[in-house]
């Protein structure tokens, strides 16, 4: 394991995430949005917003998943990530999230709700530490891991990346 990644995992008290990598929730708004004031896709109240630290190391990937809320990824440290997304029109986007803006890397990327997305490191000997902010706030009830066979059936033109970013 990368030495600096191990230090972050220990210092930030990160735990394994179901999609891959490590995470820890660091913020959950103290106020709630009631279901009557949310889109129909939400059945219960949600915090105004939530935030986590998220770390990928080496060959780890963030497997394809989707949320009922929009999510922002903020780059903090390490190596460049490629964030892949597939929308309902089968459009595949690859966004480089990193610290080198002169090479087209972004410090922040937005993923719209209900879009399948995942990520991997470009440099497999390194790591990436990012922050993820979700609004309305994250709830595991809103989290869906992609199933390889179903995603390939739905998006047959993207079979290679789906195989890479699913289990």
C-alpha cells in the first residue's frame, strides 16, 4: 500500500466503502428537508447536505453506482483520477480530476443524480484523496451499486469500462 495513503487512512479514520476505496463522513447538515419538499424519488427526509473524505489506492476502483442526489467530487491530494459517467442517453464521459489544470484536469467534478459513475487512478502506484459533497444529503437508501450484466445490457457500447468498474 502507498505510504501516504496508509497515513491518510489512519489519520482520517477511513473505513472501507461498499463501492471500493475508503471513506468517512465528515459533515451532515443538522437541518432536514421534509419529503413533501423533495422530489418524488425521496420517500423520507434528507439532510440539507453531507460530505465525506474518499480515498482510492493502487488498483482500487470506485465501482459504478448511482445516487438519487447530485454529488460533487473535490480533489485534495495524490494522483489524477478518471471519473467515468454514463447518463440515461448512453453518453460516456471521462473527466480527469486532479491538480494539473494546465493538462485539462479539474479540481472539482459534478455528477448529476441518477447517472451511473465510477472512478479509477491513472497512476496505479499512487492514491487519490477527494471530498464528496451530496445535496440533498446522502442516505444509503439512495445508493445503488451497478450490476455488471444489467449495465452491459442497458449500455452495450460501453462493455469494456463496465467490466472494469463492476464486480
